[in-house]
C-alpha cells in the first residue's frame, strides 16, 4: 500500500472554496494510486470562530488564569472541528472518510500540557481505516496521556502530527499544504526578490525555522529527517511544484550554494549586565545559573570582564527582569534589536561567508552589535529599524535572487 500523509494548514480550510481545493489535492493523490492520510489544523486565525487563538480568548475573557490542562482540552477542539468539517466535504465529493482525534489516531504523549512530548504512536485505527478504503482525517496538534488526559504538542504542532503519523504508518512522503508556494530564500514581505527554493535539506529548513522563518515546525522536520521521509511544502491554491525537503542533493548544494536563505527574529530582548567588579567573571556565572534554574534559555552570549550580554526570547522578558532586579544586578534591557541570520548547509568549512556578510552590512552602514555562528548559520544582531535593509543586503550579496 502506497501510503502518504497530506497536512492542510488552518488558512487552507477556513472557507468552502478553499476546502474544495483541499479535496482536489486529496482526490489527485487517490487517482495517482496513493492512500492518503490527512492531518488538519484549526481553521483560520485569531478572530475567526474556531481558530486556536480565538478559542484561547473565549476562556481568558472569563478567567485569565485558565490552567494548562483545561487550556489544552479547549485548544484541541479547533482541530477536531476541522476534521469533521473536512470529512463532510469529502463525503459530498463521494470520498469515504472518517474523522479521528489525536487520541483516536493513537498518539500518546507525556503530561507536559501545552508542549507535550510524543511517547509512542499506535496507528491501528489509522491503518484499519485505510484497509477499509476510507480516508482517515486526523486532528493535528494533539495527543492523549496514558491516563486519558488530552494534551497539545506546542503551537504549530500539526506539522509534528503529520511527521509522527507518517513515521508510524511508513508513509512514502509527507505533503504540507499551506498558503505560501514553498520554502523561500527570504520573507517576501521584507525582501521583494525572494524566490521559492526547489530543494532544501532538513537541517536547513530547521535552521530557517529556528531563526524566524515560518515554514514548518522544526520538530516535524527533525522527525522526518530521523525517519528519512521526504517532505513537500506546497500551496493549497495552485499546482506549483513547491519545495522538496530531503537530505539528498546535499553534495550538489554544497558545490554551488553556500547560502540557502536569510531570515530574522524580532521576538528577542537584549540584556547587558555591568559587574560591580570589572575583573571578575562571577557576575556572568551567577546570572547564567539563575536563568538556567528558571528554565530560561539564552543566546548570543558575550562574556567580557567589563560586561556580560545575551539575548532572550521576548516571552521571558518580565520573568528575567524580575530575577535581575531581585538580585540587584546593574543591567540594561533593550527591545530595539533584531537577529538577522544567514542559513546554508553549503557554508560549512567554506571560507569567505563571514567576510561577505560584513561587507554587505558595512556597505549599507549597518552596525553589527554581535555575531554567533554554527555549521550552517551565521547570525548578526542589528538595530530593528535596519532589519529590512540588512535582509536585502544579505540576500543580494549571496545572489539569492538569481
Ligand atoms: N492550531 C495550532 C496552532 O495554531 C496548531 C497548528 O496550527 O499547527 O498552533
Ligand atoms: Mg502551522
């Protein structure tokens, strides 16, 4: 049986016309001889009736402090509604289908509500449905604990459901249908000449996602990488080829493409701590252990005897501010920075990438406050007002528009 997984995002399901297009993609797969398993997200965005953020708002209007267990139970409803709506649309088109919750699809997790880890998948019902010639339509983003509690997998977690189900049933590939035509060299809202990439590696797509690009949940790409299942990212609204994510092509990529894409993260806060005694590193040591105790991760760390600086995710701003105040650190918090990153599997061991970055930013008189790098990514901290200019300069120096 040639099984595949087709996942449809919330912006592909929030109108009757769009759902007709979704049905066309499922029909096409069936005609080509595949057995599709469908995974869906909650319909639409904040303000639309069944979107995840709308559901959260419904409860927080009554009680701001809803507990995580009930919040998960509430959020899981959005995806369940999608399954039922899509099943009715499929049946109208003459395709037999069955709606399944994450629990019914056999996705077992731990009890970390809001960010649950998948422990095991028992896809018996999914496989049985396929054998009966019906299409399983599974609610993404959710699972169940061994003792029956409903959990969610973290925001954007429907992609994770698609990958984990694909792994469990031995799918040939995963298709992620969305409102963009594929993975792009940059955010087209900021870089006009951004292009769709025809092939990227799992690592590259994970890095792009970590560094701010909203293409696919990195966890979904990691699972697919481990299981060697190719992913195709495509638009629901046309028949374009989209982007293929796999680990082949790497040699070819290395040869002709040091950089794959540029991206940026705005949701960061820059913190600088000035120690009482400038020759001691004790301040840095203390602050990092305090943050670790509070489960706060730091990035862009720079420890010098006269100052320790780093960035945190802006969701932790208040918490970190309180910790630093409580311990009487002499510090500054700034919100006017952005992390701009250049990503490419082909840059590993290749000289001159950093030189080009500095050249491009210098030419535009964009000051670099700090840098970090890994095998596949180089990031620079720049002023937020320079974000667009920086992305465009980097995009063109690496000829990503060609
Ligand atoms: N509906 C969930 C969210 O908004 C999961 C997803 O869309 O992937 O985060
Ligand atoms: Mg999503």
